[in-house]
């Protein structure tokens, strides 16, 4: 029922709802971007339902779960990450993934809604250390659609992997176009 609501609403708003998640992927890291505006979150939650990927959760800073809306973030599939823990965030997330056979973790490769000049690398090392693929999901506000890549595994060539990621995201225009991937440099050059 919830899926039908989102399809109806997004079609009413002029969004293409034909996005398909790669078949057979049960465990992965989803990187969603460009993350430029608070509207990315509801778009992501809606498309999670539209694409029928109920095992997809998202990572967010622990502080969001401490306040009065913490229950809402958990109910929507959020997993708090303590960025200041003595245990690094990559190891925390890999440990969570190791406990599940069907689990997808979504996060922003930029790590913020602000304009950045390089991507964070945590998502990459989560996928590498957990031995699971990465699926890229692009929020294209200009054309009102969500783009989804095939799943791919990290290689022994991080520069080539990040080139692939930048090639996917660079043409996609987020809600605030000036904060997109166009100015991001590959940190492995």
C-alpha cells in the first residue's frame, strides 16, 4: 500500500518511477547522491519503497537519534553511527553487516549536503572490508528521476573505482545544482 502511495505521489509530481534495483542483490552498500538538500532524504525513502528494497537501511550521525525524533529515524530504517567512538565507523558498520544475510546500507558518498571537493572513502572501505558490492543511486532533480547503477565490487585499483563513481554521478543534477559532483576531484590521483 505504501509503495502505491509513493508511486502515485511521485507521478503526480512529475517524477519517473520506473527505477529498478539490480536483481538478486541482497547485501550491498548503496551510495546515494548528489546529496545537496534535505529533500534527498524523503526522495530516497520513497524510492526505497518504489524499488521494493525493504532491507535497505541508511547510516546517519548518532546525534540525530538522540533527540525527540530519534524514534522516527529508527522507524525509517536508520542506523546510528558514532563518529567519535574509539572504534572507527567503517569497523562498526562492517560488524553490523556481518550479522545479517539480507542488508543494504545507504549513505552519501559526500558525507554532507554542503559542497565538497572530494568524496569520503568510508563507504568504499565498508564495501571492501565486508566483501559486498556497491550500488550507485543518483537523485536527478533536473529530469525528475532516480538512476541506479549495476552492482560492482571494489577492485585493487581504488583510482579506477572512484573514476567509475565520479563518471556515474557527475552528470546528475541534485536539488541544488552548484553542490553536485562536477567539482569533485578523485582523491586517488
